């Protein structure tokens, strides 16, 4: 009889662990970069005070005729040069954060140099 109770407790514990894991996976936050102003100049302070996690989604809203978004590394962020990889151009880009440093710039001429870039650390 004690074995049956122990088995039920193990099943209950496994179900509880699965439920907690499910809520951890589903708790990704969505952030609109720049708030109501959208992806624009002088956003370096925008991430301050926010707690980003790997899996959170950044939404970049902007006019595709005026801007774009390029995910870069630290060197690309510091030098305002993008890799030859993916350039986001939709004007409503949704980008999932990876754990660690995430860097984004606008690669339109002079935009990054004028402050259209952000650096985000995701836990």
C-alpha cells in the first residue's frame, strides 16, 4: 500500500514540475522598442530599467522607407557596421532575444552614428 502512495506522489511531483516548466516557457515578454515613438534615434537609454530574458520578443516599429534593423555583434555595434547577414526591413520586425548580449543598429547611412542603435543584455 505504501508503494502505491509513493508512486502517486511521484506522478504528482512530475506533473507539478511539468506545469512549472510550461509556465517558464510561456512567460516570454514582448517589448516595443522605443515605446510609442518606435525604432528611432537616441534609444540608448530605452533598455534601462527593463529586465530582459532570453526568448523575449523585441518589436521594431518604423517606416521601412526610412530605417531598417540589423542584428550585429559588439564590434558592429561600436563601429556602426553590420554583417552581411539578415537585414530586417518589414517595419514591424519581431526579433527573439538570445541569452547574453544582443546588439541592433539601423544601417541607413549616418543613422547608427546618430544614435539609432541599442544594446540589450538578456538573462
